[in-house]
C-alpha cells in the first residue's frame, strides 16, 4: 500500500493512471482522489476524478449498464473531493462523516428525481429476483419486494459509507507517507460531541419507527455513531493491549450478526459521547 501511495504522489500522470485503472479494484480510485485532494487541493483532485470517471462513462455507452448504477459510481468519486475538503477544513472526522451522510442522502434523492424510470426499473428487476426465490407465496410476500424509497435509502447508505471508508484509506496512505501513526491516532479519537450524538440517535430511533421501506435511511443516519463505536473498540483494544482477535470478532459480528452488533456499537458510542468512556478507561489504567 505504501508503494502505491508513493507512486500516486509522484505526479499528476501517475495519480490519473491509478484513478483510471483503480476502478478494477474496490476503493482504489476514490481513495486516490481523496489522497490527491488532501495533499494537493481540489483542482488536482477533480482532474484525477475526471480520469476515474472516464471508463464508467465509456462502459455506459458501449454496454447495457444501468444509468442509475453508473450515476451512483460517478457521484461516489466526486464525493471524495467534497469529503476530503471537509476533513481538511474542519480537521474533524465526526463532521466529515456527518457531511458524507448528508451529501449521500441529497445525491440519492436527486437521482430519484432525475432517474425515476431507472429506479422503477431496478425495483422491478429486484422484485422479479425475489419472486423467484420465494417458493411458496405468503401474505407477507409483498413486504419482501423493495420500493423506490428503500432502493434510494440503500443508495444513500452505500454512497456515504463508501465515501467514509475510501477517505479513511486516503488518510491512512497520507499518514504512511508524511505522518506515520497519525491516522491511527485520529481514528482512535473519533468521538461525537454530546449534541451531535443526541441528534444522530434521535434520527436513528425515529427512522426505525417509520415503515419498513425507510429502514435504510435509519441505517444511513446511524453511520456516525456506528463508526464512532468501531473507533472506540479499536481504542480500547490498543489501550488495554488486547489481542487482535477482539477486532476480528467485532468485524465478524458486523458481517454475520449485523443488527445486534451494530446496535451494541451504537450504544457504546452514544455512552462514550455522554460519559467520555475513553477518559475513564485511561484513568482506570493509570491507577
């Protein structure tokens, strides 16, 4: 990874080449855009983004790719310039993550209006797949079929989470090259303020009282607290010098037991915002 980051930083041509070819690998193109924007500013970041977008546009015109999915991919690349600038200006991961959530939501809503027919087509295609998977019809079968609100919420969630993960990769690359250990310190200190944590939790709870089709929007709102909870576990593991198996267990739980593990992490993050669990942990350790 360090070698790749060094290659990107050698010059504009190298960065654009990685941005162009990085679409073949998860997170590489957006992380490249983020790294260039963090180090060299918005203009250079946008140039790399334009090269990264090129194969997506070409693929759209020479194949049967969905305009909606292409638009989502393009939006995710340009979101990196915005998120990297917010992190640079605010020097705050909590506000950067919140910005990604808000921007992802607005982009998804905009795509819902601009590409309404494509959204409906995607809903119909997913509905057909689900209908084939359901062997026996039941009275709840209709509930299983997604609606546009569900798809757009899922799009917003994917946009926001992928932007944050890509930006963290960018920051890690930057740390490897210019500030070893800096990203780990930043991430471990990720903690929402009291007011922000309360607002996010209210949005999450309110979202889960809405109809099922709005559930992805509640999960979108939960991203800041969820990532804060992940950062808290990383901080605890390092502070108490626990084994890496605890982190493996946490990520395994997020993948296999997502609702339960996610709710636990959100609760821990909210408690940390209210009670500052990290300082209490440090005080206990220093006794």
